[in-house]
């Protein structure tokens, strides 16, 4: 497994290449797995050995600019507020522990040069924030969880 560290616009990313077969690569960006299709096949001289590693999570994961984040397992208890379309997070308007009302803006998402307010779908308390300003997200990606 090869590991690289990058800094994009001041944000640090750790990219691990787990496996490459032909033009498909299985990678992790800050712990989030992605399958990346490359323009041309890349051949490794040896197959990487994947070993379990203890992971300590110190806050929301910030994915790299090229792949987009879509957490597989929800963190926090409650109702997930998901991205209605792919885009870039311009602002996170809430913090963990903050009380929110239905209709209150929790994230501002830029898509196709337009800012979209993403609102809470219910009253409650924010139990998790899954994104940071500058993150790229896919449609359906969890943004925050409200309990």
C-alpha cells in the first residue's frame, strides 16, 4: 500500500492506494474509500498487503478535491440531512450540539455556480457534522445528522 500526503488550498489529505487492477484503483482519502477510474491502466510491480490499522477519528473527514465524499456509515444518532445534488460546501452553518429548527439552513452548497441553502428537515440537536467548508460532495452524501 502506498501512502501520499497532499495539501490543497491549505487542507491536508492522506491518500492511500490499496489496489490497482487495470485502470481501476481502490484508494482511501482521509479514511474514506473510493474506486477511481484512470485514463490508462497502471501496473503495480507487486500487490500491496493490506493490514488492519487502528484509526483514531479527530473530527469530520475532509476528502481530496478530485474524489468526492460520501460517508458509508452514518455518525451520530438521528436524521441525516443529505446533499440533494453534487457540489462544493461553501459554508457549514451549524455545530455539534446546536439546536436547530425545521427549515433552518445547516449547509450552503455550491452547484453549477449557484449557492443552495440546505435546510434542516426536522427540529432537533445537531449530533454530527460530516463535512467541512471546501469539501466536494456527491448527491446523497450525508452533510449533518440531527437527533
